[in-house]
C-alpha cells in the first residue's frame, strides 16, 4: 500500500487511524452482528454512535448548552439556503460579507427569499483580503450578518470574529471548523460541510443558538425546518448514518490528540512552513493574499512560469504528494492542510517545492 499525502480541498484526507478503525468495524460493529451502516438509525447502536458524536463535538468546540447541534444532509450549500428560510422573514434584509467564491454562493442561495444586502465585497480586489470591518455597510434591521470564516478557494481567512452588535452572526466554517479554539457564544449560527475537517462528505453540522429557533422565518416544508430537526434530533428522516459515524471517529481522534488547542498549534506551524517556502522563493512561488488574511487551511500558490504547472504536478505526484492542482477558478496550485494532514506531509511538500525550484528555477 502506498498512501500519498493528499492535499485535496474536500473531500479531503482523513486520519489514517480513523480509516483503519472504520475498516476493522466494517463487517461488524461492536459485536452487533452487523456493520453500523446496516443498522437502523433508530436502533440502540446508532443512537449511541450519534449521541456520542454530538457529545464529543460539544466537548471539542466547548459548545454552550443554549446551542443546538444538528447533523444534516444537503451539504453546506443547502444550509446556506435554509438559513434564510429559517431565520429571516420573507423579503427581510440580510447582510452578506463576501470575501470569496463561497460567500458569493451563500448570497446566491438566499436571493429568492430575502433582500440580500452585500455589506462588503472583496471581489474588486480579487478576493485577496478580508474587507476591513469599518468599511462594512451593515443594514439597520438585518435579520443576521453572514460571512465565510475561511474561503477554501481564495485562501483568505478571518482571523477575528467580527463585531456586529445585536445582529446575530451566521458563519460558514466549512473549511476551518475545529481548526482552533472558537468562542461559539459569539455566533447565532455556525455551519459546516463535513468533508474538510470533520469527516466524509454527506453530513453537515449546524450549530444554532436556540433562541433563534423561535423566529418564524418563511413558509417551508418540515424537512427544511431547523426547529423540526432539533426536535427530531436530526432524524426527521433517515440520516447519513455512516458519515455521522465516521465524523464521530474523527471527533474522538481529535480529542485523543489534544483537542482544538493542539490542532491550532499544528495548523499554525504547518501554514507558516508553507508560506515561508513561498515567500522565501524569490518569486518562484507566489501567494497573492494579504499576509494578515492568509488562510491556515488552504494555501493557494502560483508558479512564476505557468509552463511549469504540469511538471510540478507530475513530479509532486511521483513524490507521493497528490491533489495539488488549484481550483479551476484561480488556476495554479492549492495545498489544503486541514487537521488530518500531518506535519510530515507539509514538510514533505515544503522539501519538494524547494527541490523543484532548484531543478527548474
Ligand atoms: N462553503 C465553503 C467554505 C466550502 O469550502 C464549500 C465546499 N468546498 C461549500 C461551502 C459548499 O459545500 P457543499 O459542497 O458541502 O455544499
């Protein structure tokens, strides 16, 4: 077997020990006579798995009791639409801070339902910086303010939680959740697709302040109603049990490794190493994001000469470093270095980049 260091942006690499445990439990989970993926979501086995996953995520993120935690389908994109349906009245104003591709997506999802005000937009600057808080044009009666904590494609990350006074903050943490300690009590809603830092694609986590669930929102089917999902303990319909189980294994692994404090340190070291190689390459490699807004999770970079892109990817792959091709919207390269990417993987990439430059620079 030759598992490579996988820099995919999502679905992304998972901890090897988690995959091995899942493998060992695939035929039979915990003497249940069947795999967890074959058992009813309402049976005692899965109820135990689900409850433990929630408990461990609450511990990891220090989620206060006045927040509900949901495990839902539909990906982060579905949550982007459901947020407007659940927390804003028809036609009500909502504020969006757009700092990259995914902020734009979030905005697009709510346009049919609400009056979406773009409070700030980093696009004119090529999404290379977070729009400064004092330039935001917030509405007086907004239902909420939405922002994207980490832009997976553009590689820009908020390093502070913005202050929006009494207006609830709704944040897309798809690509940076559990990467460092976070004061959950500052938010109305935090949501994330799982396929970067939490586990496999197919389940999304929504953390919502319970008092927001009292809002009327808009006419919607029960399956689009967060309140109903909370009441139904994320089992209004058949949940993605295997994905939920795997996410639960990732949470246990994170706790055993030292929790978000430990991952924050590792992630700071990993990203510093990579940006260091880029910044010290004399322009051979280039990251265009303003230093203070650089993402610790997704490092997009360009080679001086585009003609070297193909050889770079080919040689990287031969060296056991895969999925480095940048998103088609930007081109170039992107190294996604979530929690499950070991420091040895980033070191191997750093070494490869320096070596590649020596040979092609
Ligand atoms: N938000 C962010 C920040 C993302 O990175 C992604 C996916 N890459 C999405 C939203 C969309 O997620 P999904 O594909 O789970 O709907």
